[in-house]
């Protein structure tokens, strides 16, 4: 059964306002740019975005931030533009999270693990409730992060982190077939594969669309059973 979608706009058409979306990529590498651009060109708003991607004002989902269409952001980094801090001070809810914890929370959520204990972040502001998550429009703190549960195992203190699950994932792969089997290039595998694992509906854009038999050579990083829709950046006739 083919999972090919003819356009990026059609691929993201099922995403509605209020959805939670995990977006793959590290910085601006491995970002599903065509799918994100299609999302930016839609009318959806009130979104929750989970991503390790850097938020630039004019790249990636930065346009969604600048337009005030993101309700909540979960990320290890605020980005280099001005839209993110401005929106945060204007009421955008932000959960800053360590990169390794974000990875494990996505993996845990996608694996059916509700929560786990980690030594990362113990006694830090992200765990002890001192870090603001939301500001009032006047600049004051509207909400802080809740105090996280801690527990000691074998003399070492750990903090409880919850698994992340989302409504949709947008990911980018180097190669893929019409069944949704994906192969990522180098470091692009990291967050793209984890975002795909954590979502209810997974949408992939692929740089090279290949025949299913060609995917048998080498490892498949994300199996087709996890992918719902595939958008090929290049038509099949243009691929060797």
C-alpha cells in the first residue's frame, strides 16, 4: 500500500488548531522544511511544538512563533531570533528542557513508558520549580514550572521526567519508499527518528524516493509501520 502524498500542503492538511507537533531536526539540519513551510502557510494556530530545532524568525517554525500561533513550546534552546523571547514575554508557555532529557522523553513516550528517573537536572532550576514557564504581558511571572518529584536510589538522587507523546510528527529522511520505510543521513537520525516514534500520526518528507527493494540494502532507521504519510521532495522519475 502506498503512503505517498502528492504535495506538502496535502500532507499536513489533517493538522488542526490546538494540535501538538514534534518537529525533527538539530538546529537547521534535518528539518522537514517543506512540511513546516506548508504548516506555516496554513491557518492553524494554538499549537504546541516540541523540537530540538533552532527557532529562527524566518526559518523553520519561526514564522509560526512570529505570528503568535504557538501556544506552548518545549525545546532545549530558545533560538537566535527575536520572535521567541518576545512571544515568551507576551504569554507563550515555554518548557526549557535538557537535550538528552528531551531525547529520552520522546523515546519513552513512543515506547509506552509513562515516566522515568534521571540524574540529569537534579537540583537545577528546571527541576526545582524556580524557572518561569509563562510570563504576563506586563512582564511578571504568570506561571512557574511545577516542582518535580525526586527519589534516591543507591545513594544517588534522581528526578522524575515524563514521557512525551504528541498528535503529529513532521520528520525528514534522506531516503524513503512508498511504504514509509525511512533512512536518515548521519546526525539527522537523532531527533527525526525519536519524533516519529512519539507521535500518533507521522508525516515524512524524503529527499530521495526509492523502490522498496532498494531499502533492503543497509539498515532501515524508521520502519514503514510507524509512518502514515510520505511526501517526496523529488518525483520518482527524477531519482536514479
